[in-house]
C-alpha cells in the first residue's frame, strides 16, 4: 500500500486499522503540531520521571527543531534537570538547518551532533528486514523503509557535515545494509551507530569493529521478545538474536538504553535483563540464549562509560572522576549478579545532576 509500509487488511481486503512502518505517515500527517507549551509540559513530566529512575543523561532518538528550541529555553532558565544528547529527527525540516551550520557541542546540557535514520521495522510486526524469510511467514522477509541508495546518499551528506549517523536497524538484512552503507560513505571517527541491532548475522559481527560502528542495544527488548522470537526466527537463527556478549568479545562496546516509550526507561530493569536474560519471574531458568548475558561490570558500563563514549562525552561523564560532571545516582545497595532479584528491589535514593539534587526518595521537591 505504501512504499516501506503496509496497511494490514482482512481476507476481504478491508483495512483492519493496523498500520505498519511507513504506512503510519498517513496518520501522522493528520495529527496537529504540538505547541511549545505542550512540549515544555511534556519535557517537565518526562524529566521528573527520568530523575526518579536515577537518570542524569539521555540520548533522544529523533528530536525536532521545536523540541530543541524548548530545551534551550529550559536550559537558559536552569529548569532542565537531565542532559540531552539529541539525534535530529529524520525530517529535512528538522536536520537541514543544523547540517548547514554544523554540530553544536559547547552547551553541557544539550549536544546536537547526530541524525536518526530508519532502515527497517520491528520484529514483532514482521517489519524487521531479514536475510531469510520469517519462520512463521515464509513469504515475508520484512521491509526496508528506506532504499539503500537513499540511505547511502543521506549518510554521505550527514557525514560531510560532521554529524554522527544513527540508523535504526533490527533485522540482519537491515544491519548488513547499514554496515554496507557506512563502509562506503561514513567516517569511522564519527562513531556511527546502529540502533537496536537485534539480529546480527555471524558474518557481520566483526564488521562493527572494523568500521568503528557502535551497536546501541536495549536489554529489555530481548526479555520482552523472547517469548515469541523463536516463532519469527526459528531455532537455527536464535543465536543471532540480541548477541551482546558476541559483539563485546569482538572488540566493540555495546551501548544500553530503553527505546522509551517502547520499553519503560528504568536502567535497573535494563541491567537486570542484561545480566540474566530473564523476565521478572526468573524465566527461563538459566536465561534465554544465556551465552549472550553481560557481566555486571559490562552492564553498568553500557549505561555509563560506554554510553558517554557513544555521545563523544567520555572525557566529562560516565565515571566518577576529578574534572568530570558532578552527575551521580545513589542507590540503597550495591548491584550484584550473584542475587539478580536484588537489582529489581534496588531503590534510587538520590539523583544528582551538575552537583544539584534533582531527586530525593521520600522527599517532595
């Protein structure tokens, strides 16, 4: 129905109301624009939640110029309580002005030096682009939302302007297509990323390090998808799914996150999922595809030191170190993989940003 998208229909050809990937553009075009006041209200509500969860910084995957304007206003008044690494929204109206003027990296509360692009859809909707057909839909290999040549042109343009390219890629065909595009057109020193990289063919694992590409992965995606991933992929491909340890052992860092609002933005839930590959009921017993679990040290680094590297901020954040930002999260216990359930029972006592307490448990601001 739509290039790079599908409108699901019933057996009589009538729309079911389910729009997949680029088909959503038909709906989004009818939604009225959000006012600056609404954006400000949404940011205030979001940052309050994020601080409660212990977050001091976020990477925002798809920021509009209107949102950036409000963020800058809030910074000027001292109201913003979370640092924001923006990925400009994949809309020429949002990224073209910044591409023309170059990256903005001087403000410690907002960095504008990346653009978000989408290559494929999601595994659940069978929109993720696979190298082989879906096991539960043999005539379907998923969707490439953007043509490879178009992606290559965008990467070349964005790279020339000095911006990092962060491309959504879930299926192994999408991941390979992105790597091919980066290999031809990207600058490895710009630390380009593949957002999600959920299914990675074994032949492409080593290419991440070779090309200087960072996989940005979300542990709770694994523990949400593990109940049905085998239906989509079949047993023979499951070893490709969410291969965190394989990628780390190949010599690359793995950046953690939540993909909120797809998953709840709780870093403790993410750390638990990373070290156990289990749900909150400790299922499955030894962890799903347990060979890909992270160690506790790796999981914590994926939210701190490695996340800072992925946003070019490893010299000012991600560690408790003299000369770094005074951003801290104080927990009520030490995190340990020996008793993983303790991770889920851990409480955030304080969140401190720029030396200021922005959240204190049992204390109304």
